[in-house]
């Protein structure tokens, strides 16, 4: 049974790796290369080298990853690097042997930058959610993330990719290459943060009511969500009421409203959004 679960886990990881590799390779080869701009990172550097010397991007990215692996090995750990090597190889194979069969997009450059960023961001987010990476600047990005946890991965990506984007402008001899590279990186940043935060995001609901226990019990019965009941005192009136705190998914908010309306139509309800929620009913804390 354990072997079967392990094999299923490996197959699921490989499937996600292939989906992510296809999106990353498509963003790079179909859109960025077709529009003559570098999106940043080691993959962007590989695109520049291909433009200058005609070398395959996947193979070049693997070679460029070598020194970065040596620098970040101790900080990121053996298990993470082994998973990342698997993702790197799959991405390289897709870049050199799968995506070349897809014709490059030579249309509007702005559209190319937008789609390159969206594909690249979605692919990278899928890789990151598996606690893996595609190597290169990803290793540097995640290393900085460990040292500076208050920075989002998207923000760090934007900072590190800037140098490669500027280099691409010189190589392609076009200031627009820099501008489109910036657009691409901005979209990549937004998509990464949206997918990664959305995977563990939720809504927090604070209900000020005289029927706290009944509302908490009904929320548990109807949605399987726990709630915390606290005593609250009105700042002006001085009256004592229950403050029910509940964290739920976005789609469960209408159910919470119906529960509260049915039990206490005079309740005061505050709904806020959290970008990261961990624990029972959401993503496990150790998966972060």
C-alpha cells in the first residue's frame, strides 16, 4: 500500500511537472522568443544565448544551473535540490524537444509579453507549490525568500530578473525589448502571487451577536467549519455580546450570511480577506 501511494505521488508530481514545463517552455519559446525580448532569469539568459549562438535553450539552462546549485546547495537542502533537478530536466526536455513543434507567435509584441508572463507565472507557481523549482534564478529567489521572508516570491523575482531584461535590450538592440521584458516580468509576478496566495487564501468573518453559540453550532453543522467565541463589549453602549470568529473559503461566505440572517438578523458582520491561511480545513502549515 505504501509503495502504491508513493508511486501515485510520484506520478502526480510528474504530471504537474509536465504541465508546468509546457507552460514555461511555451511562454519562453512561443511568445518571448517570437517577439524578440528576454523575460528575465536563467531562462531569459538562455534565450539570449540562443539568439547569439543558436544553442538549444534547454541544454544551456542546465549548464547555467550548475554554478547556482553549488552556491545554494547548503541553504536549500538536498531533498529540495533533487526535486528541483527533476523539474529542471523535464523543463529542458520540453524546451528542446516538445515546444519546437509549436510555431512561434510573431504578432503583437504587447500580447506576446502578456501571454509570456502569464504562461511563465502559472508554470513557475505550479512548480513552487510542489516545493520544487526550475533551478537557476529560482534557487536564488527561494534563497532570498528564506533570508527575507517578508518579501513575496513575485517581488524577489522582479528584482533579480531586471538585470537579464536590460541585457536583453542590448542584445536585441531595441529599447522596446526592455519594456516588453518588464511587462512580462510584472505579469509573471502577479500570476505567481495570485496562484500561490490563492492556494491557501480564505475569508475571515467576525460576527457580533447575542446568539454566538447557536451561530457557531450552525456554521459547524452546515459547513464543517469551526468558530471561536469571545466576549465583546460595546465601546459606546457598554453592552456585552458574543464575537464569533470564523475562517472559511471564499465560496462559503454566502452560507455564513444565510446562517447569521436566519439566527440573528441584527448581528454585526465583518468579512475580511486573508492571503494565507494554514491549519485544519486549509493547507497544512508544514506544506508552506
